[in-house]
C-alpha cells in the first residue's frame, strides 16, 4: 500500500488485560497504548459492529468484559491496527485495518485523544459499511477475494459528520468522555493550515464542532433516560 503525506484523518475487570486481535509494527509504549485503547473500543462496541463490519473471536483467553459476559466466548469488533513510523499526524482505514502514524501518537495527549481518532476511523467503517451480496461473498471466498471497498473521497462533509456522530457513541460506550473528543477537534482546528496537510484535506469547521456538541447532548439525554446508546 502506498502512503502519502496527505493521508490523514484526521471496562469492567479483565484477567488478563484484553488486547485487540492484531497490532502490527508497534512495540514498547506505543504497542501497549494502542492495545489498551483499541481493546476498549473493539470490545465494548460489538453490538454496533455485529450489525455492520462484523465481530471476531478475541484471541486472548480468560477475558471478561461487561459486554461479552463471563459465559460467552469473548468477541471484539473486526478491526486491527498498524503503526507507520512517520511524523505525519494521520490515520486511515484499509479494509478492517486502521493505520496510525507515530506522529499521531505523539500528537494525542492521552488515551481519550487517541481513542477519538480510532473511534472516528471506526465511525467511517460503520457508517459507510455496505453489506455485499451473499452470493458474491461466497464466490469471492472460493476465489480468495475480499469484498471490495469503495475508495474514500478526499473530503466529503456528509461522511465526516456521519463518522463524527458514530464515533461519539463508540467513545461513550467504551467509557471515554465525548467532551474530550470535542476538545481534541478544537485543538486540531487551531493548527495553522501550513502546519499539517490534514487541514487542507479534512477541515474541522465551527459547524462540524457544533454538530458534535449537539450529539454529545443527545447522548447525555439518552444516558439519563437509560436508553440504548445507538447512533
């Protein structure tokens, strides 16, 4: 896969600590951080993923989470991660794989900010998922061909807002504060246009942030009414 500078985005008890299915090309603190944040989002959102991108068995044995329960084989959203050692602040999805840059990990101040980016990419995957024809899936499986994904546009305001909405629900369900996500996007919006190509490709407008604030209020209302947190 070719990577260009313009490719940018941008609980319970466990014994042992849950890990997402795959993290490639990461080690040390970066590996631990991606595993920790990725596991929270992948395990606490299986109900949403089950309807769209699908779920897979969790490879780590002996894991308990409130979502999976103690008597079921642990599962997680069908998503994996790869770390690219480049300074660009960016993330992009390639099928079920979310590719993060080392520049992004440096820019994200804490787990909440890193979760914001991962949830946004998952939001795109979920909101834009198109279930392929079962006949074509069977034929593709016979030929060893994965279902095709349409290429992402350089920028599409409607898709970005849909991903924003889904991402805030994903964050809340994984016990992350949506307010942290909104603060993060405000910080991204303040980056000078020449400071990163992301602002040229994925602008964070005041209207977009205002919409996220509205979604956060909607989520808070659902929580107070004890209603399901589904976008």
